[in-house]
C-alpha cells in the first residue's frame, strides 16, 4: 500500500515537471499580429500629428491654414488607414505553418 502511494507521488512529480517544461507563455496573438498593431498605432499617431497646427497667435485674426489639404483630407485618411491596419492585425489568423509546429511540440 505504501509503495503504491509513493509510486503515485513520484509519478505526479514527474508529470508536474514535464508539464512545467512544456508550459510556455502563450499570448492571444502571434508576434506578427503585435508588430502590425504597433505599425497601425504609429500610423494613427502620424495622422494626428498631421492635423496639428493652423492656428494663429492672435484670437481676433482668422487664419485659413486650418482648411489646408493636409489637415482636412490627408490626416483623416491616414488615421482611418491606421485603424484599418489595427482591425486587420486583430482579425488576422495564425499561419498554418505555426499551427503545425505547435501541435507537433505538444505531442
């Protein structure tokens, strides 16, 4: 009886050790997705930087600089492009190649 309990304990310890070796930190998305998220964020920031400016120092004077092509057309398009890249990065499925290597490593 004591030998059975001892053998079960050693078996549990060996199972725990093997599980800790195979336990890797897994993220929700792949590395490529996070890179695309970062690229999208940078593009959004660039779009907002393009919108900056066009004001005047004197509040009594009106400046037409706020209606420039860069601020009215280009910057919003750049921001929307950044958000589109963000959505794509989140929705992108992992490649089949990485799925195969993950299933092989589990076995």
